[in-house]
């Protein structure tokens, strides 16, 4: 197995003569980890479910529906926004939140690929 590393990418070849290679982009991994951490929280999962049901909501509607303090809802929405899981549209003093379906789809594909890749890895038993 041959390994080549650049500043942001790790390239692994099965052997020196093989054209087959595995590329690991550390920037993409960091982005994926941030997204998964954002989703991996019970309250944020409830917010995602609520936005999926209602399509678009204001922060007031979210915190009333989930019986939260406004600051708690806002903090969790900010985490989801930074991870690009929710979209925002400003309407005067109100901000309307909705899910980012492209990001959700890419997360689902990434997780599916990870689970599939783990099944393919041979064990040393």
C-alpha cells in the first residue's frame, strides 16, 4: 500500500502499480463532521422535524411549539445555520427558517456511503 499526502488530501494506493486510489479530502471531512455534529442533538433533530412538517417557520413559532426559551431556540438554529442545514429569509424584523433539502440529501448520501464502505472493509480475522 502506497500513501501520498498533500496539505489537505491523503491519497492511498492499494499498491505501487495500481491505478486504483482512495482520496481523503480533510476539508470535506471537517465539513461533514461539523454537519453530523449539528444533526446529532435531540433538540436540533426536533427542530429539523418541525421544519420538515411546517416547511417554513419563524423562531417565535419554533420556540413556542417546542416550549423552549427564545435564546435556546436561537442558539440551536444558529448551529443548524452554520452547518447549512437550514436556510433563512429575512422579512423585516422576522427571519423565516426552512430546511436546506440539498444539504440534507448530501448528508443522507454521505452516511449511506459510509455505512456501505464500512461493510466492504475486510477484517483481519
